[in-house]
DNA sequence: TAAAAACTGTACTTACGGTACAGTAAAATC
DNA sequence: GATTTTACTGTACCGTAAGTACAGTTTTTA
């Protein structure tokens, strides 16, 4: 079992890089198996078709993301009791993490899939939607905690505000890629942080 | 000339929809010519290869965008003399425009190209970069005008703030697609507006 | 009416997604 | 230690797509 899932992981790793660079439709199975030094039959042993590869890629990506976010915001929670300040610390940590990616964020699979939706079956499209809703819930819970203590200085919908976190990251990845400047994403996260700070800071500041 | 450029436009229109739905690599020339009811030879008369189609698509898209943004922010400028309030009006108008797109924003070609960069030649990658810099300059000029009158309540880099406008739109398009809710993009634009408002409003508010 | 523009038609090459299926080496299970 | 399962290899094949080449034809414009 160990050897098999090792090969599977290698295939997924190679495919992920290729998909984020060229898009799913432009990534050929032939190039994946060439890089993985495996035969086509070997590939189809692991994934019955390209759609199954797509799904496995997405599931793996989502799990990795969730783990990273859990870890980061748990740490920020340990650094400060107050939900607002803890979240502001979390955003700073996130920005720093994005800054440390030497060649920039490689890209978000959810975003690439959204921009190529017609290539995927309903199951995959539902997965991207549910993932985005999980992100929303994560940050919505945070903002619920914050508003229990700090009243917002402008009337905003908290689901929209929660979406703004994902929105900033997704937009920042694109802007970083477009400008070929990995620094854009972390700086945009810091701007989001500035908004949260202004929005919830007590009036006398 | 009229008939030729008419066919060319038709090809570009069909290609744009397909590329935004499936990505460039997954859009076949055969499907484009089938929809346009033209032969393959006819296609290659207009575009010598797929890369030339990609470039023409992008150039056309950029020109359309620029025209729309010019029009919108010129109108908002006419509605209010003050640069801050004029910009806030412009963002509201933009949000309304996004809301009126019945099936949501079809997607940004710059974003799809960024997520499939390895498919395109250097010239196209430079084009996406320069376009993003033009967007930056547009909003940077606006924020320069605003800061001449209103001091920012938090220390922010104005280029970053200018990028935040594009960032919000690019992210909003992805979030709208992921959640299958066209309303996300306009609501995110309104959140950006809320930030600009908080950031530049005189302290007593 | 001549020339340029805008195509059609045919034929071919290479690459890719996918199928089918027989065979095999290594690892886990009984 | 034999057997089954896992994880592959190898070969051969099909349909579709991108792209090339080039000769011929219609339509528009000068």
C-alpha cells in the first residue's frame, strides 16, 4: 500500500504544479507520466480518467489548505485572548507566510477550477462551492465573536466580510501573478487587516 | 474590409466566451469554427496560430474594459466635485453595473491568462502586466487627489490601495463563480467602498 | 476590370485522451 | 510457503484536435 500511494502522491504533486501553471485543460497526461517516469497504464491504474485526477487534486489541495489555516489561526489565538486582536495577529502571520514563499503563491486550485468550470463535472463544481462556504463559515465565526465585543463602525454583512478574506487572497494571487510581484498578495492581506482594524476599533482612535 | 473584420469580430466573440468558460488550453479551434460556421482555413486566414488569437482576444478585452471604466468614472466625476465622494459614487455605480449583469460577470481575461501563463508567449505576459499597471495608475491618480484633501486614518501605500480595487474585482469574480452567486462581486465592491470611506472620512464621523 | 481580401477544400502530420487487455514483479495475507 | 492483491509494464489501437501546406474560388474594393 505504501508504494502505491507514494506514486499516487507523486502524480498529484506533478499534476498540481502543471495545472496551476497552464490550466487543467492544457495539462496532458503524457507530460505527467513522463515527469513521474511511469507508463500510461500505471497512470490509469491510479485514476480512471482525467476527471478523477481533477477531483483527487482538488480534495488534496483543500485538505492541505485547511490544515495550514487551522494551524495559523490556532497559533494566533494562543497569542492573544481578544478575538479582534487575535484575528489581526492571524492576518499578519498569514501575510508573513505569503511573503516567505520565495517564488510567490503558486495559485489556488479552487480559482483555476472556477475559471475552467465547463471542464469539470457537477461533483467537482459542488466541491469548490462547499469549500468556499467552509472558508466563509470559518471567518464568519471569527467576526461573530468580534462583533460581540466591538461594534462595527459601518454597517456590513458579516458573511460578506468573511468572504472578503478569501476574496483578498484570490485577488491577490492573480494580481501577484499579473504583476510578477509576489509581494502584492501579502500587502493586500495587510490592507484587509487595515480595514478590519478601522472597522472594529473603538471610535476614539 | 468590412466583411473581414466582421468575421474576425465574430470569431473573437465566440472564442472569448469559450475561453472564459473552459480556459484557453481547453478551447479548440474546431469548436470555434463550428460555432462561427467558417472553415479552418478561414480561421487561419485571420489568426496565424492560437497565440495570435490569444493576443487579439486580450487586446480587444482590454480596450473594452478601458472604455467602460473611463465612461463610468467620468460620469461619477460629473456627479460630484469632491474626489473622495466622486470616487465613492463611482464604486457604487460600478457595483450596480456588476449587479445588473444577469448571469454574473463572465470573467476577466487577464485573470484567466495569469492562471495559464505558461501557455502564452512573453509578449502576452507583458501585456497582462502592463494592463494591471494601467489599472494601478488610474486609481493611484484618484487616491493622490483624495489624499490632497483627506488624510488617511491608517498608513497605507497608495499603490497598494490602487491595486486593491483590481484585487477586489478579480477576487470577486472568482468568489461569484465559486459560490454561483453573481451578487458576491458587487457586495465585495461595496465593502471596498466601505473601507475607502472609513479610511478617508474626517475623524469625527 | 484588375487586384487585393476573404475565404473554401483537401490532404497530411503530430500529439493527446482514452480503451483494451495480457502479462509481471513485489508486497501483503492466509 | 503458497496465494492473492497491489501496483504496475507493454503493446496496440481509436477518435479528436492543433497545425501546416497550398491550390483554388468568391467577394469586395480601388
